[in-house]
């Protein structure tokens, strides 16, 4: 049966990778992409979808209730996968208000419209909509920070440290409340740091690659020993797909890469690969400089994805070395670097 699914924020990094993957895999879906094209959204990320009759782009804000109601009615929306979020931690420190507005109020608007469109009253779906699901994409940052050992699981208490992670924690709680109070079929996934093609230039991995190729200083926060768990973006997309289609309602799943690296290790791996691929007189490692640490910079995140692996059979196809090689190739093309110079 043909269905219209609303995707929010899919002109951004993870979402644009997801749209291409989803369009190809499910010919029975038409995807409606609602994106404000703010700082992280870029239609260039979706140029492969242009002209596809099963893809439609709408520019708009998830906080605009009238627009969301119109989209639900106009396209008879029967599923939501909600990526849209302000997500740059540094920006959240400078301007927290927009994070609260988009991530908290925007998420509330979306789930409330979905509830009223799909359901007659709490725990009672309208007959046509009883299979409709709302999938909320969140982050491991809601759990706060870890010491040197241990992992975030789905049962880790929330302890957000930045305005960004606080706004995402709030949005998760709203989804949970709608699931518990109204019985809406909602699921949440919390993922670790993503990397891969189409990531915004300001993020860590694209910044390292770009600065190195331009022979500019590569800035690393603090002592560079902050640890993140890195997940290749396509592995994240496959995890979302499994949870959206196969999980029980009301569940939360962590999606992690089991690729813990310090920022220093990341920069070292990338510079080593670039030294081999594109050697210059000096190693790219000589461009590394340490800059003042970010305020409230969490020391370590690492995610335990056992529940997703055991219950739904997910596993990451890429390890960090295979994923970063693919990522560097993509950025070399983007920055039009001629490897034969």
C-alpha cells in the first residue's frame, strides 16, 4: 500500500543520507521532506532526489502548527521520522533560545498534530491510521558524560550538560509522555556521533580534512582527549529503518558504533591517511593546534547498542577505518582535490 511519510530536517547531514537510502529501499513510500534550511540544512545534499516523483520538499518550520496540520491533511501523512533539530553544541551555548524553540516546541507541535490526526482519543487510533508511527531521532548527549569505563544504555538516567542536550532530553520526554498518556505509537533512537558524506563543514571530521588540505592550522579543543563513539552515517540509517519498521511501540534504542576514539586519535588517523594519499613536504600532523576548551565539554560518550543488535538484528557494517576512508574520499571530491597534482 502506498504511504506518504513525513520526514523533518532531512536536508541536513544524517537526514539527507537517510532520504536516499529510504527512497531506494521502499518504492511504496512517498517522502515529504519538511526543512527550514537553517544553518545545517542544504538542498545540495538532496540533489539526487530532485525530479523523483516519490519525493517532495517543503520549506518550513516544525514550530508552525498551521503548516504541519496542512501537510498532514494535504498528503494524508501515515508516518513521521523526525530528524529536525538545532544540533551544534557551540551554537547552543551562544544562543540557547532557538534550541529550546526548535527542539522542544517543534517536537511538541509535530507529535501533537500527529496524535490529533491519527487518533480519536487516547489509546484509540482511527481505523485507517492504526499502523502509523512517530519515530523521534535523538542523541546520546542526553545521558551526560561518562567516566573512563562503562557505556550508556537505554536505562542510563538522563543528565544533559549543554543547552543542546537539555533541549533534546526535553524532546525525548515529550515523546515518551505522548506514548504513555495518549498511547501514540512512538519510538525513540539515541545515537552516538555520526560521520560520513554530507556532514556540515564546521563539524570535527570535515574540519580536520578541510584545514589539512588547505594547509591551515587544525584546531583541537582542550587536550584533545575527549572521547566519542563514532558511527558511520549509513549504519545509523539502517538502524533507524529497523526500529521504524520492526520495534515494539514505546521503545527506545541506542545506536552506537563501538568505535571509541579521542579527538587526538581521530586527527591522527585522518592526517596519516592524507599523508599517504596526498603527501606534502611536512606531515599534516604538524598543523595540529590546541585551542581553548568548549564550555561544559563532556569528557566521554560511548553507547551500548546491544538491545538493537539482540532484538532487531542490527550490526554496524563499517568499522572506523573503513568508514573514515570512504568519508575522506567523499570530501576529496567535494573539495575538488586532484590527487595527481
